C-alpha cells in the first residue's frame, strides 16, 4: 500500500494588527484658486458660474493637494499650464494619454513617501515585507506602483504583489481586507498597503453638474499601512473584521469611467437618499455578527465623499457631529483624496487619542457599495 504524506499545515493567525501608518501630500492649493480655474474651464454662463461658486464654497474645503502644483516649478501657475483656458466650446482639455504621463511621473514618488513613513512608524525594515498591496483608481501604468516601490524602498524582489485598481474611494478597505486574509493565513506575513490617488489630473472641462461637483471635491494624496500578526500591537489596533454591501438598484448612482479627456465621474443627486435608506440595516446586521450595535461603537472613520454624504451617513446611523469631526477636518484640510482619505482619518484619530472600544470605518464607492472595517 502506498503511503501518502500530508503536507504540513501552516499555523493560522486569528489576530491582525495595524503596525504603522504613513501619509503624504503634494503641495497645497487654496480652494479659491481651484474655484477660479474651474470657472475658466467650465463656467460657460453667468448662471452656471454662480452655481459653481456656491458648490465650491459648500464643500467646506479650504485647500487641496495637487502634483501639478510643483513647489520647484519656476512657472508662476503650473496648474493653469496643464489646464489652459479652452480654445473653443468643444475643447475638453488634456488628453487621457497626457494625464497618464503625469500620473506615471508623479505617483511613484508620492507613494514612496507614504509607504516609507508607514514602515518607519511600524519599526519594520523593508526587507521584512512579504506582501505588497497597491491601490489606485486615478491612473494606469505598467510596470506599476508595485515595481516602483520594490525598487525605491528596497523590498524583496520575491514579495507577493496585488493591485486593487479602479475601485474608487472605498478601495483602501478592500486592500485591508486582503491584507488581513494574508496575515490570518500566515502569521509570518508582513503586509504593506499603499494607496496613491492623483485626482487633480482629471479635472473636467465642459458643462456637467456631476463632474463640476467632482472638480470641487477631489484632491491628490497617498497613504499606507503596515499589517502583521498580533492583537492590537503597533498602533494599538487590530483588524477584527471587514464587510461589504452593494446597495440595491444603485448602479447608476456613482460611476468612474475612462474618457478621451481624463477619467469621468458620474454622481447622482440621489446618493444621500440611497444612503439614508439602506446603510443602517446593513451596518446593524454586519456589526450584529460580533454582538455589537451602532451605539456600542466608540469611534468612527467615515470617508468624506462630500458634506452631503457625511450628513447622510450621520442621519442613517444616528451619529452626532463629534463622530464626524475628524472626517470633516480631513476634508477641509485635504479634500477628498479617494482611497487614501480613510487612512488619513484613521491616522489623525489615533494621533488625537481615540476613545477605548470598537472603531468602525465606512467608505462608499462606485456600485453603489459600502465597505467597512471593524477595528479594536
């Protein structure tokens, strides 16, 4: 009889710790300057210009980062150099190819800054990283951010790589879910997650209300996290669970597609009502699996898709303004940096000293989908 040797079973970790966090932003632009630019490239009538000014003001954003605003650039206004005044009514601005060239030139350095800061915060050497997860929805290039980070950080050439691409503002939580799975499967794993978004490369010309709102909100930034086996080590937080919910009948609510002149955002005015109608039920069901209710959550990391999105989440979950304070603070100081934003909020929350107890993060993305993380 032939004997079959069973493979040795690898130990499984039940606990995933967030060991370190890092963020990076390019030079900042006052919101007044981006308002002026938007009026030039899309304000075709006095009525529309007045509407746009109100939209930009109501975002609550004071400044935003942009890789186009190069601090070392001798040009007086590099933002307008990239986005010149339209030559005519059919001018839609830089081509997608031109925008992708800027992405390829600028994204690696910003990603490196955030990833290096996260490794330093975690006290982890680059050679110890076993898994690298990159996140971006604002550009495509191959070899990608993974290859550039391996080279610039000095990661092992054998590091396991995964890219979470084009999933929008909620993608950081998708990446944390994948990182958690890797650590639970192998407690020897050390996972570096790095999000980089260059939203300022996709300002839209022409008149479209949804895209004008996007012009008013989105910004550039990068954020990274290091995860490994442990129970609340490093930053004092463990990743207990992640959740996902696709809102019913919501495929037209939010979209992000590739056009000839940049990536194009679709935003429905019905998004807040969709959130109010469905978010609470899913959240209660998800948290209920862990014996938690919404009232038992000590702190919140809510992605600031915009003021109306934050208001809708607060209404749906019954949150007071204190629960959203840091989300609004990050929105005001940085704008909506898509996937990177929630890690900025989490870092700020920890630095201010969060309340003891469960922490829940929720971010919305195209689908319409909600992604959640439960931290302790």
